[in-house]
């Protein structure tokens, strides 16, 4: 993952590769020299990923957070701590590990609405949820725009039992980039609560020229058991990678991402007014689908879809109900749309699985436009594995 490939930060004159960590160190130094800084160390306005912030503050120096992974972020930080800095704030997290013991809500539920907010890692930055977590690290709502950039989620100390992610809702636009989930995510809900998923993102308003971007986001091991479509709370409550709820009205693009090993879809985006643009992404071993999407102006381009359980060494505990693999599920059962979803230049490599309904599956009468795709389909233990299947 390198920042020079990011769609909002391209430099056509660059002739060498700079890692995302080095890029941030360089850009941070340049910004510090160019910006006016107050006596308290709080910088003036800055643009990051096309979104302007009136104030730039330091998570350690200004908010008092511990970058060593000892004292929790929750002990020192809440929505009210941002009030002295206004409603347009970029928070820079210096290199280190930041421990989370619960969810931090910002905006929504009567809390102050905000114009813009950003979370930017400087150097190697990790958010580390506690073992047994089942919460969103940040639950953000009622904000016009946000940035989440260069921050990883470290689950390596508590694999199998940690469900952590982000719920990030914007009114107008957002940027999520250079984020990797390290380790293997958990499956089970806690005391009947809904599973905390990788990303729950949405845009409330459709505004011309604005959209949400997810770029260089990687989750290789979404859940310990990829067969758990239904968690403790019942049908369809298993863990998904990225969920775009039905009330999303804005467009969202996903570029150069990987979402793998999720039991309730790698990407779930059906029923909303906004379009979905997925390009240059990789999806592996997701059930019941890697991408579950509708049509009408949306597209999936130059992506790789892989099903291969031959080297999967973790248990599968629920293979009787909804356990089946699909590459792309064009699902028109919720709010049926006209044909028009474009699927182009994609590769489907599927074999070595118990059940798989098809590489591309359609439901609800939608008919995608498919071009220049490659299918390498092997055997499955139950049924057949067609390239295209109309349900």
C-alpha cells in the first residue's frame, strides 16, 4: 500500500516509489513548515485528501493520549474534548500504538454536529482493541466530511475473539485510505449484541462532485470462521467487511482494496440510491458473496475473486444453512433496479470449496453487462459451479 497511488493524491511527475509511512513523514514536515502554528502548538487550516480542516491538533500533545498502548484512549478522550477546537478538526496521531477499551462516539444522539473531522496517522500508527472486543473504535455521525488515513487496526494479540471496526457516517463525502487490519478477526457476538463489522460507511446526501473513497484498505482475515453467516443474534447477523446501508444516497468508490474471509459478504451494498464503483480490488473466500451489489450506474472493474479453501486450516462450524461461495451477487430483491451494473476485466478463480452457487449470480431480474472477464472454475463438493447463474 503506497500513497502515491491514491486517487486524491496523485503526482504525475514522481518517478520513484515512496512508502506510505515515508510519504507521511515528508508531508507532515512540509506541512509543519508551511502552516502557522499557535503558541499551544495547534496548527491553522490545512487540506487533507481534498477536505479542509480549520484546526490541526496533536493526539498526544493536545489531547493527552498515550501512544505506548498502556492507558486507553477511552480514558482520556471523548466527543466533548473536541469542543474547544471548533467543528472542523484534523487530529494527527504520532507514531505508536493506541489502546481502545470501547467505542468512542462522535456526533449523533444529541452530540454536537461537526463540519469536518479527520484522523491521520503520522508514521507507523496502530489502534489496538482489547481482547474480546465487540465495538466500533470510532462511531461517527452528523459530520459533513471525514478522513481516516494511515492507521492500522492491531488484532494480533487477541485473534479469534476480537470484533472491532469503524462506523463512519458522512453527510457529504469521506476518505478512508491506507488502513490494514492485522491478525484474524473474531466471529461471535457478546451477550447477544450485533457483531461489530469492519466498516459501516454511508453518505446521507447526494452532492454533485462529492463522493466517498475507500483506497488501499486491506483486511485479509476478516473472521476466524468464514461459515458463520448467522452469529449469536440470528439470520444474517454474521460479520461483513464493508456495509453500505440502504439509506445511503451518495456515491462510493473502492480502489485497490482487499476484503477477504468474511462470513456475511466482503462488501454489502444493496438497496440504496447511491452508486458503487469498485476497481482494482481483491476478494478471497467470502461467503455468501465477495461483493453483493445492485445495478444502474454501478460497476466492478479489474478485480480478482478467489475461492480456494485448500489451505484454510480453521474450523467451519455452520456449513448447512447459508454457507456458499459467490464472486459477485447482483441482488435486485430489495429495491429492484434496471439493468446496468457493469462487470468488466475481472478474474474469477474458484475451486476447492464445499458449495459455490456461481462466479456471478443474479437475483431479482437484474441483468448485468459482463465483458472481458476470465473464469477459472474447478470442482466443488456439492452441486455445480457455473460462471453465471440466475437465481
